[in-house]
C-alpha cells in the first residue's frame, strides 16, 4: 500500500510505501464466531411449549423414544431402559472438567449424568452409571431446580445432559420449567447417537448443542459390542437430524461453544477401519465443517477382560500347557472380548485422523499440551 505526501519545500508529491501491518491469525473462523448467543429454548412460544409438554406425556404412555420401540406405558411398567415415567434416575450433578475445552471452559460444564441407557455396550466407559442404575430419583421440576443451582452456584458455562436418550420427555419438561425459573445457559444433548427421530423432534428448539458419539460402523460390530442390530443406520439419521436443527458448531469470542453439532468418535483397539468409514461419512453427508473429537482415552472396562463364565476357557488353557490357577497368568482365551483388552496405539489414532483430513474435515478438537484450557 502506498501513501501520498506533499513536500512543503518543493511542492512536489512524494510517494512512499507504508510498512506492512502484521495480520492477526484467529483460531475461530468468522462463520463460526458469534457476537452473542441467546438459548434456543427462549425462542419457543407458549403455544409450542404447551404442545411439547403434551407430546412428552404422550410419549411416556406409549414409549417410542429410542429405536428399541418398546411401546410400553412407562407409568405402569418399564421397558428396555428400566426407567419409569414420573422421575429420572441421576447419578451425579456437578461442574465437570473432563469434557472438550470448548465445552468445559474455565468454570466447568454443568453435567447431569443420567443412570440407565438404551444400549448395552460391553466396553462402556461409564458402566457403573449406565448399567447399574445407581443414583437418586428426580422429577422434571426437581431436575430444573438443579439446573438453576448449576447456573447460580456452580457458575458453569452450560447444562450438559449425559446419556439422556431414554428420558427425553422428562428432559424436555425440565428445560421448559427451568426456562420459567430464569435459566439462560445453553443446553447440551450428550448422547450415543442411538436416538429416534421422534425424540429429536420433541427436542427441536430446546437443545443448543448436540454432542453425539458415533461409535461403530459395521452392523456385526454393533450387534456384538452394543447389543443393537441397527445402530449405524440409526446414528446416521440421528446425526443428520441434529445437524439440520443446529448446524455446525459456533463459539462466542471467549472460545466457549454455544450452538451446533460436535461429533465424537472413540477409537477402539483393532477398529480403526470403522473409524475411517465414520469420518468419511461425516465429511460427505453432514459437513466438511463438522467439529469432531477423535478420542483416544479408551480403556478396557465393563465386560472387556472379565473371565469367561464357561469352563471351556480352562480346557483351552490346559491344551496350551498353561496352569492358570498356579501361575496366576490368564490366557487371552480365558477372558471376554480379549481383542479389546488393551489400550489403543498411536498408529490406530493416527490412521483415523489421517482419514478425516483426507476426507476434508479440518475442525478437530485439540487437547491442550499444557493440560489446561484452550480454544
């Protein structure tokens, strides 16, 4: 860039080049940067809120809120999730600092860990909560009161509903009640992606951030490890519906996510090929701007690595020349899901990451090297 200056002694125009101003590099691209944000549930009209309350009660009388399609009247008996109609079972409610940096921020994410689940993952990382139904019972109104405590006392950045697929009606009722109490935080729906379109329709307008975990790709894998025959097809349609509601993940200037879709994928031992298919599908069918967290914190849990119940393992050990009881060493044949009974490798993680980059994905959740907060 040039500037013009008149020299008073010669009355001539002199041209000189201005010094180049350094351009500041921003981590947040303008299309995903919000000046401010107002939660979506405040935009729901009184008429639509009444319709949602009515629909929530109707769903509980004939439950079709997850692809299990139990069809039970949850006021009378429970279905696959083992949770009734009038209350939800909650294990923990507290500020949480184990989420993505853009979710937990500086003061934590207001996490609500629901007990129970509509999947039966053999490797469940929260097995004690999801499979053992531990915790205390809360009505939707009491749940809303806890949202307010998280906001006013915990000073958290958001309300993070973890594993809520089986209690969507109660969640919808609690959000509407909390709105009337003065809640003003974004709501996060943190799920396994095993949701029905009916439940997502009920949540439309109430959820600000969808955080699904796309677990596996092959039907044979989902049947064996998740105990669900149709997981992949359901996850695909669910994530499409979530993205249609809230779009790509957006942030305010402080680096905190306020609206949009954030997809997780937990890399598991020997299953990097499925992760590669998942990230490719996300780029081609959702958006290349999808914000994705390729997680590497898998550990053997739940049923993985537990002793087999039958006596065939003992026979196998003797055939291999192993005296398991005397040596104290357990053969891989003696434990369940032995192929997953290890940590993942850097190479497995790298393969999924490279596949994502090749597919065109570029918005990755990066963990801070210093172990603290980053955006």
